[in-house]
C-alpha cells in the first residue's frame, strides 16, 4: 500500500459477511494445508488484513475518499 513511510496503520471495526469469512478461511486452508501436527499454519486475521489492504491499494481508495459524493451516508447519521 504505497510507500511504507507514507502509510499509517489503523485498527477499525469492519462489517464482513459470514460467507466472506468462511471463504477466506476455506481458501487459506486449501492453499496452506496442515503442518506436521495437523494444525493450519496461517493466521486468518492477518490474512484478512492483508487481503483488505491489497484491495484498498489496488482499487484506488485514495481517489474514492477524495470524491465528496462518497460521503453521502453522513447525511443519514
């Protein structure tokens, strides 16, 4: 996500569907597999963070937040 010196890490609460989370966990398990003790070798919370960060970076979040039209939901609060 850009130059690491240009970024700030933020913690947020995000609404994600159960189906989305199930897809992430299932796909991660398929890709990484189990270790010798039978445990999966991936932290799905970290994976979700990486997936979201990549999505934000690849889909022009900077341009999205620069467009005032995207703040219309504030009128409904």
